[in-house]
């Protein structure tokens, strides 16, 4: 129960002005532009787009600037804006197998068709501060070119099949057929989460879940709180075409491209009476460039499938309801930060209850003391009896010591 804060309108308006000044910082320093944020902080922009469920680098940069770099606040801003947008159609499923790849690696095979494409990554850098970045002005950046000097993007796409397709050809990994009737997936942005949740709904939840939460839960599955030892079958980062089916035309047309990061983890599966041993999959797909989240998502996706595969499901990452209900950073942030709101009535109620309980405890203690005093024999002076008993004990002890000295002599 909340009560209104009286007389606080002026203070709130002043708070608006103060947060604007705090965000701007020293006015003698040039202000950040949205282009700078978008082009020079692409990983932050990617995370805000992924968890904000809206692919728009410009708006994500605006949200980051408005939130003074607070990514969760920026996600909240982007989601709020998303609710105002009209929805005029649905795209056809993305074909990530036809991505224009900027990075593609596999930890399962050294030599894969198409090769390992390292691309832009911090994996091989030393974690040392680069003080040359302090210098003002642009620094020359070398642009990588193909070894033959020819841009053979189309050829690379044709010669890079999925690693899981290679395993599936030998029936070593589970197949993922389209369900009968190809039902439309639920839309968590329009329908509340319901249980039991389909895998499509779970993946949709994880795609916009908090990266830190997924990372910690994925980490837990590797630390003994899970029954899996995964392999990164393939991680892809690049541009995928977005197509919209136009009823009047009778075919799909490309309306643009978006950056995606995709991860497929594979895990051992011992099999059962109905199925032979094989690898099972965990899947992750996020907007922008964010391998850490895509990998964490794939780990958690596989962990939540433990029960359906007949495995033990007694770890936190196996609990589907726990995972899906606590993965959203906007909901989590709101629930935690609501404690800053006025709770005056609630607190006064608890305060009065606490005082009443303490008074009852004190009264009970006094009553117990009086009852103990009344239980003593009437007419007995306990204050005089105690010294006499002590003296008798001392006398007895003295005579005993004297007898011992005499016997020794």
C-alpha cells in the first residue's frame, strides 16, 4: 500500500534537470553523437537491441545516450518505445545458413568446409590497456582482405555448410523436423508466458533475457550443477537477409539485412530404449554481435531440455519456470527498484507490530520474575541464608585441608 508524496513535484522536476546535467557531464568536453555511439560502441548497441527486442542501431544508440550508458535502463527505454510501433506483418523465417559471414568458428573440427573464419574478436588479444587509444583523432586501421585479393563472398557462403548438417548426415546428431502443421510460435510480447512452455517460447524468452543471468546460469551447468559437457559445434556472426511475403505478389521480397550471432552447442546423449546414442542440441540466436550471450543461451536451452530427454532435472538451470520467470532484466530491475518507492504505511504497520511484540516480551519476562519470587518458601531470608551456606562450605574445606597437612607431617 502506498501513499502519495505531497509537495514533491518541484523536487521531481529538479531531479529531471539534475540527471540531464549528470548525463551531459563537463560542458567543455564535446558531446557524444549518436553516430559515435553506434559506430564505436557496437557491442553495447548490440546488447541493447537484443534485450530490447528491437533491431534499430540508431534507436539503441539514442537509448544508451539517454540512459548515460546504463544498458538495462536503455533496454527499458527501447522496449517502451517498441510498444508504440505498429505491426504490419511477419517476415518469413530467417535462413541463417545463408548469412554473409564475418566470423565463423567450430571447436569440434579443425578442418571444416570453408575453414575457420576468425573475424573481429577479442579472443586472441592480450587483456592489456592500449594507451594509444588515449590519443585524439582517428588511428589508421588496417582492413583485412582475402588472400587472393578477390571478394568471394558468394563462394564462401556456398562452401560453408553447417557443422551440424555434417553430423546429421551420419545421424550422429538429433534431427529438428518441422512440427506437424508448422504451428505459429507464441508471441511473448503480446501473450503472457504460460506453462508448460514450448521450446519456441523458451527460446524467445532467452533471446531477450539478461546476458548476465544467462551467463551465470550457463556457467553453473559447467560447474557441477548440470548434466552436460557441451561442444561449440559452430558459432556464426554476419548479415542475414530479412524477407517479407507479399500476398499481392505471391512471393517473398528482401526488405533488408540484420546482424545476427548464432551458436549451436552439441551435448552427449546416452540414448534410451527407443533412441540410439547421439548428440543433442542447444541453440542460441541474438541480434547484433554477442557471442557470449548466444553461447550462454545455447547452454541454458540444452539444460532446460533435460527432463524431456529423460535426464536428471534437479539443478537450477533445469527448472524451466525458475529460468523463464527470472531471466528478464526489465522485470527484475523494476521489482528490485520498487523498494525505493514510498512504503510509509507498510513500515508504520511493521513498526507498531514490532513495538507491541517487544512490549509483550518485556511483560512476559517481568511476570516470570514475579512468579519465581513467589515460588520461594515464606519467611525464609534468602539474603542471609546464602552467606551462611558459603561460610559453612569454607569451614568444611578448611578443616579438610588441615587434616591433609597433618597426615603429610
